[in-house]
C-alpha cells in the first residue's frame, strides 16, 4: 500500500507521506547504554520487544557540538548545521559584538520538515520540554483552529490558540506545570502526545525531552531506569494508537569528574590569557543556555575568537598540550570536520576528552547547584546515539554514515507498516 499523497521535498531530501501517524522522539542526553541497561533490568517491556525483533535497533552519530539546539534543529531539518545555521545553544555575533542565545527563528537558514509537510496539508504537533526550542521548532508554521500545534511543557500554562494552535493544555493533560528541573517536565510531553494522538491524530508529531535525569543519573541506576520505564509506558500507548515511533537523541552523556567526584575542567579563558594579552581572546561555550543548574555551563566543546595578528598555528600547538584536551582545530578545519557554519564559529574550535569539560574562568561557573558529580556532554565522546524504530526498517544504504538527523528519512522512507491498530 502506498499513500496517494505526493512525496515532500525539503532541504535536498525527499520524504514519503506517512501512511499512519509518525512520532519522532528526541530523548535529550540519551546515550545508547541508558536503554540497553533499562531493557536488561526488565523495566522497558515495550522497548524490549522492539529491539529484540519487532522493530529496528540502530546506532547513529549526532552533530558535534553535541548540544541540544544544533541537534534538534538538524533532526527537524534533515541537514547539518552547515546548512541550517544553528551551531550551538549560544554564539558570538562578531559583526554586532554581542553574545546571543541561538533560540531566535531568524537565525535559521532553512525551513523545517514540519513546514514542508504542513504546506502540503499535513497535521503537525510539536511538544518540547524546554521553551527555548519552541520557536525554532515551530518556525514559519501556521497556527489557529486548524493549524499546527506547538508548545512546551515548561510554559504549558501560557498556551493560546493563536500562538500555539491549542489552549487549555493543563486540562487536556491532567498535570500541573512541571518544574524545569524535574523528570515530570519530560513526562508531560509524552502525556500530551498521547492525548493529542487520541484527539487530533497528527500526521507528524515531534516530542523532545530534557536531559535533567541524564545529567544526574548514570545508565542502569535506579533514577535512570525509573525515567526510561516511564517513557516506555507512553511509547507503548502511542504504538497501540497506530503510530510509527522513531526514537533518537540529541547527544549522549558522560561523567566529567575525577575519582573524588570533583569536576575535571580546563578553564580555557585563563589559558588564553596566559598565551596572549589578557582579555584579547574571547572564549565562547556553546552549551550555555538558561538552564545551567545541572551542568554549570560546562561542556566538552568551545570556540575561541582571537586578535587579528595571532600566530594561530603556535596557539593550536600549545592548546593541544593541555591535559584533557582531545582536539584543537582552526576555523576551516573544525567546520569541515563537524559540518558547521564558519561564520558562527570562532577562529579556534576545541573539543575536550571524554571525562573533561571546558570552562572560561573558575569564577564564572556556579557549581553550587550540583548535588551529584558532574555529568555533561558536547564533544565527540557523546556522539553515538540510538536510532530505534518501532517497525522493521529496510533499504537503508549501509555505506552511509547514519546520523540522528536521518531519522525522518528512516521513519518515513524505510518502514513498511500499513495497518493501523
């Protein structure tokens, strides 16, 4: 059975019209081991069936820097940051001499898959945990009574029909507004997703969680397993409602501390001030966003803007010698390596080792909110993520490096489910 609807072309890729609702989930911070450990512990019965033969259990690489914004936007556009322009959560606008959160839709350089499908008549629903993503994910969509639905659980008490395509969300879901620093912030999006599938039945739904739990709990721990058991329950409900589910992550997560539980940090601004006249180099940490309690704005990726007369080769050589530094690139090398937009990166691009993070100066990072040893992300060591589909997958090019932003291609073009439940 093939849909009578035409294929949708967007950003150089073609997508088949979904024969049943397609639900793509971005599990923030979910390295594959979280699901593997939870399945082994017997707390994810639905997922156990999927990975043991009912569906497809694949692995993919996320975008580096392995942060929330560049990866979510890569997933929903189907292309790398080189094309869509969102290269971090935060960047330095050199032309206007200002540091900017990359939350504004005008920073996007290409439309989303959602926009293309809505233009062709599809019903779209997007629920994200953090409001910082909402306007990027919902960019250019039409809202109102028959338009798209797009809201965050963080601001679920502020939704309106003109702005979000829905109102009275708290009544619909039957939950109160969750704390930003809670598992409930993510649970809310799945509870909402089930309600929307029962009522609106969107053609395409996107659900994006927060990584609060992954920053606190390692794979296989009680806290992590409880969180994954919760998600499994809602995924089973969506599956029973006839949806095809495709699950991936924006990045993995690793311990970033020593044996005593103290954070392993390279304070890069301090290092630059030793190498150059203090204050003349500017260190930017693209992990920076409004939600820093659980990571202190410390991640494994940084970019540096240098004075015009700097001997870049000499600086790179000296930075590579810092313990815990995994790689240092000039702008061209780093952007080519990771598929980034060169005008939104500095003169240097740096990635730290698996157990190390990069900061600016010690006095700029408030770690008082950490109640467990630091876990964070951003580098190459957090690049492998799951890509799991609830139905069998066929016809994938095995010579192609699978990326998390291939997920809509996999779910729409390479699954064969035709019968709704």
